C-alpha cells in the first residue's frame, strides 16, 4: 500500500476537524473536532511508522508507541474538557462559545451600574433607628 492513501485520509480528517473547531459554536462539538484532529495525527504517525519500518527494517515501531501515548493523553484531555464544559453549562445554562466569552461572573450588584452602595448612609440609618 502506498503512503499517499493514509496521508490523504489524514489530511481530510484534519481539515474536517479544523473546520469543526473554527465553525462550530457548541463547546462539545469543538471538543469532538479536536479529537478528530488528534486522530488524524495518530493515523499519520502509524502510516509513517509502517512506511519507515519497511524502508529501514526498523523493528522499534516508535510511531506506534507515540500513538499510544497520544491516545492516552487525548482520553485524559477529553475527560477534563467534558468536566469543564459540564461545570460551565451548570453555572451559565449554555454551552455556546459565543456566550461564554466573558469568564467573569456577571451578577448584578446592588447598584446595577457597578457602583457600591453608600456604606455611611446605611450606618446613619441604623444609628437613627437605635
């Protein structure tokens, strides 16, 4: 088998994942697109490992070992990513990336315009009541 077939498939998978990262608004779909890009890289690693082992008679298979490490790291990454997405969804009620641009909590304060209420006025009211 030629090296061009898995390389072209890998490029198509990577481009599909890149489009998903750039065009999607849902955080879970963006994570799935990142995983698709990682799988394209894994396919390239295995294809080049097989190609180089045939050419150089190398029995080490370092590309396949690196692919196993990449799969393990990707599994940990998706676990942490989904936990973050679920926490954000519970806190904000949406997983839309455009609505999550501001990372600060947006709760209206006492003065809705960002100013603090006058503390001495409150102290004067409590002294007058006493």
